[in-house]
């Protein structure tokens, strides 16, 4: 009896030992994977998203899938993005909104396969100060060519952008900087487009003044008719502007609403 009991006790000890080793190994692997997550993958995904975001803001233009392809290819050839890493870049910007969203998904094999963090997702929101796309853009770029159908998610993304903008202080600052609302009605878009070709060269991109004075808070100074009069006949060093009737009215309404 004693011998049998001792025998089972021995087996139990061996099982306990193996279990502890397994748990320890799992623990070590988890720690390594966290280390890879925080030390390598997260900063890299952040870098990439930031790169793309500042490119758009500095160059004042939205980007195409080809641009992203060239960007990823360049970063791969410099060795920054490894062949073993999977990267997906999602870019979206609605046609009537200066805000855009960049999402980077990154995953890979790190520390010789011991630590593979689950996919890292980084979201960036920015403001495109330049031209707006004619149609909303939403693309999902993966260098291996696999591309899930995302055409139906545009609406959802627009919602995400709006929600995010509400709690992002930087976006609020950008809003203040532009001095105008981000969502434009069709009528406001008409005014903005007309002003982009006829007025901003002298009055500045944000209408805060350049060669000509600021066009913000005009309603404290002029009536709508007087603004129209200035556009039609010019004033001082400002030449008369030749525009179609609808653009002129749209501009007057828009300028009058800016304060
Ligand atoms: C070639 C440069 C130029 C362009 C283009 C131009 N402006 Fe001007 N604008 C000026 C200058 C300079 C003044 C200051 C005139 C003065 O008071 O002597 C001015 C003044 C004005 C004023 C009066 C501002 C004030 O506070 O008195 C308004 C309004 C105005 N511009 C609107 C427009 C609009 C709208 C457009 C586009 C349709 C436009 N301007 C295009 C140069 C320009």
C-alpha cells in the first residue's frame, strides 16, 4: 500500500513540475510579446501613421493608393518595414470634409518567432488643408495584394471621424485655426471652390489676410450688398472679380457667415 501511495505521489509531483514549467514558458512568451508590442510594433505603427498624416498636412493634398504603395515600397527597401511584417494601411476622407483618417495595422514575427504580438492598430486623424477629393476616398492597402471589400464601410468611417473629432483636442485646434465648420453644404462648397480660384491668392488660404485684408468678421463691417459691391467693382488695389452670379452670391453668404 505504502509503495503504491508513494508511486502516485511521485507521478503527481512530476505532473506538477511539468505544469509549472509550461506555465512559466507561457508567461515568458507573453512577457516577450508585450515587450515586442511596446518596444517595436506600436512605435513603428505610430511612426508610419504619423508619417502619412504629416505628409498630407504639409503637402496639403489627399493621397492615393499608388502613393501609399510607393511609400511602403520605399520603407521596405530601407529595411524599416521587414518582409516578415504584415502591414495594412487604411485611408479615408469624405468629399465634403477636411478631416481624414489613417489607420495602420501591423503584425509580424519578432524575437525569432518567440513573440508575435497580436495585430497592432493605430488610428490617426488629421486635417487636409488643400483640395478636397471629388468623391469620398476610402481605401485599404495591403502590399500582398489581398484587399477586403470595404466599399460599404465608408459611412461607418465617416461616423468614426466625427466622433473622434469631438474628443480630439488637436482636431478642435485645427477647427479653430481654419475658422470655419468642417462640414460644408453644397452651397458653401461652391463658395469655397470659387474663392480657392479667385480670392485666396490675395486673402490667404484661411482668409485671414495676405496681400488683401482678413475676410473674417466682415459682417461687423459691411452689409451683404456692400460685400457684393466690392467683389463686383473691386476696391482700392483689389481688382473687380468676374464670377458667375451664383458663385458671387454663394461667396457673399459664406463670407457673411464667417466669424
Ligand atoms: C489681386 C489680389 C486680390 C484678389 C484676387 C481679391 N482681393 Fe479682395 N482685396 C484685395 C485688397 C488689396 C484689398 C484691400 C482694398 C483696400 O481697402 O484698399 C481687398 C479687400 C477686399 C474686401 C474688403 C475687406 C475690408 O475689410 O475692407 C473684401 C470683402 C474682399 N476683398 C473680398 C474679396 C473676394 C470675395 C475675392 C474673391 C472673389 C477677392 N477679394 C479677391 C486684394 C484682392
